[in-house]
C-alpha cells in the first residue's frame, strides 16, 4: 500500500486552499467522483441535487467563520473544480448520516466507523497521547492526504483528511489535538447549521480546550459527532454532540489515565434517541475491547501500546482494526483507511497508511512546523 501524500500549504485562507487544491488535484477530483457515486447509492441523490442542497449551509458557515468558505473556494480554484463540488463533499456527513439514520431504521445496515483513545501525561512518561483508527469507505484509500498548514494568523497544524475536505484528525502548534467519531441520532436530518468538517477545521485555530469548547457552543451544529480533545498541558475532555446548540453537548472528563470512545453515546445526560448502535452495531464491542485492555493490570500507555490496541481483530471483520465485510454491497464496505497516533508534547505523529495490522506506521516529526509560539503560552515564571 502506497503512502498517503503530504501536502504543504501556507498563507492566507484563500492561498492555503489554493495550495492544497493544486497539490492534491487528482485526489480532490477522485473524492468528488467517489461521493457522486456514494450519494447516489446511499441516499438516492443525483449529484446536481447534492450540490444544490449543499448551498443551504453557506450562510451558517459564513456566520460562523467566513475564512472557511474562503479556504473551500481556494481548494476549488487550485483543483480546477467548482466551489459547489467542494462545498458538497465538506457537508457529506450532513447528507450521508441523515440518510444513514433513515436507512438504519429501515434495514439495519451495519456500517463501520472509528475508534479513538487518549492517555494523560501522568500515565505516559509526561506526554499527552492521542490517536484513532479512522474507518471509512474503501474509495478513501485513493483520496487521503496529510495536510500540513502554515497559517498567517492562528496556529500551524497538520491533519489527516480526505482530499478536498477541510480537516479531520490532527494537532496544532498550540498543543491541541483532535480525534473524532461519528454519531447518529434521530435529530440528524441534515438541518442547516455548522457542518461537522467545518467544526473539525475550526478546532485547529484553537489555543486551548476552552477555545475548542467555545467552537462547539458558538453556533448551531448541523450533525452529531464525538470529539476527543486533548492538549499538551495534560487537559483532556470528550464531547458527545447532538445537533443543535450548547444544550446538546455532553462532556466527560477522564476517570482514569486512559480514555476511549467509539461510535455511540455514553453520557447519561443524553436523553435523545441514539441511532448510532443501530447504524454501527460493532461500536459497543469495540469500546468494550479498548476499555478492558486499558484497565487490565499492568497496562502502561505508550505509542507502542496504542499500536497494539488499534490492531485488535476481535469481532472480525468489524473490529477495532476494521476490514471489508464481503457480505455487504461493495459501496457499503468499509475498512480502517488510516491509523493516527500523536504525541502532543513532542509534536510527532505516527501514521499507518491503511489497516495497522499490516501497515507499518511511519513517524512524522512536526517539531518545526508545530514550533510556532502560541500567543498565550505559559510564562516560565508561572508555576
């Protein structure tokens, strides 16, 4: 399996998008072509319907932060595709997961997603560790890129993402790291609001965890998701978010040294109807496997320990390390397309460009890119 390409972008929002689109042109176009087919297969929607429907989200994104619209326009310019195509793939969650909630009720079609975990510095040699397996549709093997961004304003960041989308899993120069899991509720109906992938991009502009929580609270969110947020100063929080405003955020702080999450709501405060387990019935099994492993006597969190956890095949093929299920239609099949591990203190990222059971992790050192000083860095005189 070939390595996912590294894309370096810099400058203003429009310039960042253009650099990204130019360097990832072929993969951006593959993303668009793939989702054109996916939307047809999964939601019964023709591409002109999808691009027209995607326009409903423009105002919400502009009101949230117009820079992200500029980045999307830059990607479109660089890849020589339409802005509407780029907008559509950036709101694919809002279209697909509302369809998934409907299809789950109708047919209980299982579809895999992600497993994430983090370790506090007190348990891992003083460093905050964060990582996840990203499980998604098979076409993604041909579209993932490692996007490395030098911003004029705000932190520099790196994110492992589908080409043409703004952000996914990653970390920034202020020490903030993000892992994420899809969730689905009965309220995921594709209502206009700030889309999932725009929120993931906004996290990369945050200096600390309270900034990240403010991102989730500051506007109406269009879809459900889980965000495992960690910072190099040792602060960690998991946020289960349903569509809506700040009243639909459910926070959990670590009760032990390691925290894990998969694709269903676990907060007792959530009182909505969780469709996640119906749509992704492997989720509780994966979570149980991770929790039992990290709670076992003698377990010591480390990058190597996390690598082993993320290679677990129990409940094959829908394990923590996910493989295609031959019983499913080809367009429904998923796999672990990338496994990402981050040391937020060392500014290092380890990436398996495919299932971690067979794909060696490569170490990417971002000490230089993520060495940009934070404007709120703690003074040496503060203890």
